[in-house]
């Protein structure tokens, strides 16, 4: 397997860089693309198809290549890899179909490989948590999938990259033969729960309508002390503060916790949209990052992870946009430190949700988390 990556600031420069990357010594046939949501990304897909390169890709809220964080850029990792070691799977499903789609996709993957593993991209229109659960059940594997949710600059219209702008896919995957391609992942958060517990008393998928029987938006306004106008309506500028709050909620689930970050507010029905599904009856605490110490802990966590895996040939990072809001430019120190651990092609993006392994080597859907994936071809 040969791997190259690059970053460009325009579609024209992308065309040139892609053409210059292809040679008699390097003929890529697989790609992963993260590109800013404002760019004409369908043209990227058309160009890759022209060169007979399979791909998955999504819009992003920040682009990462080789330890650097970019804004409004195009990033790509190119692989020259035998096509019998992977399959591409793309579809569009409703949130309600997510679990069954996971079951069906697992059945398809098992027909292709004895030991399949997924690198996947999603949009907000799919219930990623349920799809992951469906895959885990269908494959009888607690760790079958890694990936992230497409992102944008808070317009909440992230998308997957396709050659046809009207093709609204919301699930794209590279299914690797894990007997040929070795994948490992870890997810590190660092957020600590604070205060007392509260209960989500009304919700639908990722929209919270009531907390402790109070309209969710009113609850947030009262809790954080945001200003309101004389009619007791949240001002738009203050609503954006709720979305960018540095206190995501941390839900207790059996022997683990799940973090969900606010994405948007609705001042009409006073609901709050989260970056992942929740259930009515879920109990949560607000959480806080313990200062910049969390960056040090994240880096330390990846140092330990390095000791557990073989030296990879490529790295893919799914880092939640909420971490960028919380830590500002210091997040770049985290990204650079991860790259310094492995001097290999390194790509990633700022996402609206992450899928990776917890400390028990089980895969879950996360928010406000930094998920790292290592890729290495096994020696035959």
C-alpha cells in the first residue's frame, strides 16, 4: 500500500495537485476527502471519478493535514491499494431506518470479507448511534466501525461529497478486509461531570424539548444566566452562546457515560438540538473541561495508545468542533502533538460527532471527543 496526502485552498489547485500526485510509480485508486462546506465539493467527486478513484468524503468545519489545522481548505488522502482488500458502500436512509440499515449493511459486509471493518461518514439526518448498534449486532463485533459526522460552520446543513449535488447520501463507508488492513482506534474526551443530575423529560431523536418538565431552552437560559429581551425571548446572539457553550451534557448509560453537545436552538418551540440522539428519561449532568490540562491528558492518552498498536501507515483524526469552541487555538497544539507521535500521512477534520473505541475497546458514537484511527496494511 502506498499513501500520499495533500491540502489545497481552491478547487483549481486541487485539480493540479491531484494530477501531479498521479504517476507511473503511484496510481491511487482510493481516497478519503474532507473539504470545507463552502467549497464546490461535487467537482472534487467528479474529478476523482474521472481518475477512477473510489472515495468517501464529507463537508467539514476545519481541515487537518500533517499536524496543521486549516480553514476553508480541501484535504485528501490517496491510497494505492488492491481493490480486493476493500469495498465502497454508499446509501441514503432515514433516521428511523438506521438500526435496520446497520443490520443489513453488516450482512453485506460479511458476504465480502470474513473480518470486515468500516471507516464511515454520516450526516445529521441519520441516527449514527443506532446504525453503529445495528452493525455491532449484525457482525457480532463490539468494535466494527470508526468515523465521524460531517460538519459545517453552524448552518447545520453538512453533507457527504457526491458527484451529483442532488444525490443526498447520508452514509458512506470504506469496508476494509481487516485480515489484510489493520485498523485501530481510540476515543479520548477529558470532560468531567459537574453539579447535580437533571432529567430529559421530553425528546425526539436529537431534539430535546423539556428538561425537568421545563422547556429545554428556558432551562439552559436559567442555568447559564443568558440575557433575554422584555418578552422573555432569547436573543439570537445569546442563542448562539448556548450552541457554543463549553458545558456539554454527560448522560449516564449503564457502565459508561455519553457526551452530547448543543448544536442549535429553536426559539419558537424552545427546543435544543444536540449533535447526537438522546432518550426521554435520560439522566445527565453538565460537564466541563478541566482547563488546558485536558489537552495534556489527551496527548498522554494517545502516547499510551501508540504503545498498543503497530506503527501505522496513515492516521485519520475525527475531532469534535465543540473542542475547538472550548479550547480555541490551543486545539492546534493537540493536533500537532498527535502528528509528532507518528511521522506518517495524517488527515482529519472538525466534526459534529465521532465514532471510535472507548477504553474497553468497544465502539460508540461520541460528541466533544477526539477519535484517532490508525491504518496499516498487514504483511502477507
